[in-house]
């Protein structure tokens, strides 16, 4: 079975359907199932000294990853050959690809921004970023949404497809387990610094290649690929994350705007460096341009998967 073809079909199903609200209301979502496990283990195991917290955090990673990969491996082993096996495999992979969901969440910010309804735009962006939306002006809301779009294009779309194309259902399941754990416990604060260290480091590792591929896809599908690639190569390493800077810097170069920079989380100011400094702040219409760039990058990814399936 062609894993690349399976992932291309899963992407097509997700682009057409997303994850329907009725399905979510009835059974939830695989990521929420993983999250329930992580929450349960974190509550029971995240206490004691540094060494114990790190050891128990590593055990949490091992158990949760095993719980995700075992059914994926069993399902893949039971898939029939031929077209039906491909369709069934794609249906099983479909919930782990978030291309449509990401687009819809960011579009929900773009619409009120275009209508100059800043309060509604702040409410919408609060669903996808952690910074305080009440302190964001129109440029700040646009910048936050573009950064989330760029980073999650890698984490939510390109990376799961990459690992699924390499290892099928077990590959995409392991990736989503690690990425979910990182988003929940991979934070640098008193509660999670030790317990989530293994999850954070593994998430950095599995996103190393996909983040750079995402940046390249964004750059290659924009109107000024040379400039976007130049900004990405120059500024990506300035980012606090070893991976997020690549798609974000590519998006900044593609749209000829600046991203990142200082931001407020609660009562804390994070003095992050600018990506593409010297360029202007994004205007509200730049979010629609960013969404179009995202769509082109995902289409390029899908075409690449189809090409690999035919080789």
C-alpha cells in the first residue's frame, strides 16, 4: 500500500468535510481522547522532585504514545489490499489531518477584521492563540492569526502527512500523540518544565523536517519566492522555537510584512525578535492573503503526495 497515496486521500477527505460538528458531539475526536489520557496521567504523576517529575513525564510519553500507536498498527495490519484498503486507511487517517479546521478557525478571524469589527476579531483570535486579545489592535490580531496559521500549517497539516507518508497509520498516530502532549505539558513554567521536558524535546525532533518543508511550500507558492526564502533563511533561527520560525518567517517574507515581535501573555511581556524586521505591520487584508498562501502550500503538499504515490 502506498502510504503517500493514503495520506493524499486523507487530506482530500479532510479538505472536503473537515471534522463534522455532529461527529464531534457524538464521539469527540482522537486528539481529545489523547488529551484525556495526558490529563489523567499528569494529575497522578506530576509531583515530587525534578528527577521524579522528568522520569514520570517520560513514562507518560511512553504510555500515551503506545496507546495511540497500538490501535493504529493493528488497524493497518488488518486493512485489505487494493482500493478498499486505501479508502479505509484514508478514513482512519482523516481525523488526524486538520487542514480544513485550521482554515476555518483563521477565516473566522479574517471575516470580522475585514468588516472592521475588532471586538469580534479579538474573540475569534482568542480561540487559536494564548496571548491577551483585549490588548491587541487590528495589526496585533492579524499578526497573531498569521503566526498561528503558519505554525499550525506545519504542526496540524504538513507534519502529520509527512509522518503518515513515511510510516502509515502508526506514523501519523505517533506524531499526533507527541504533538498533543507537547501542546498540553511542554510548557516552560513551574508546573510543566520538568514533567513535559521529554514531550517537548521529542516534539521538536519530529517537527524538524516538516517545519522546514512547510516554510519552503509557503515560499515556493507565493508571488515572490526568492524574497520569501531569503527572509526564511535569515530570520527563522531568531524565533524562540527551533521549528516555528521557519513557516512564520516564510509567511512574513511571502506577504512582505513583519511577524512575531513583543507580545503579552497574561501579565508577562515576551520580548520576541521580529521576523522580517523593517517591513510594515500586517493590515487586516493580509490575513486573507495569508489564508490564500496557506491553501496554495497545502495544495502543493497534496500534489507532492500524489507524485510520490505514482512513483
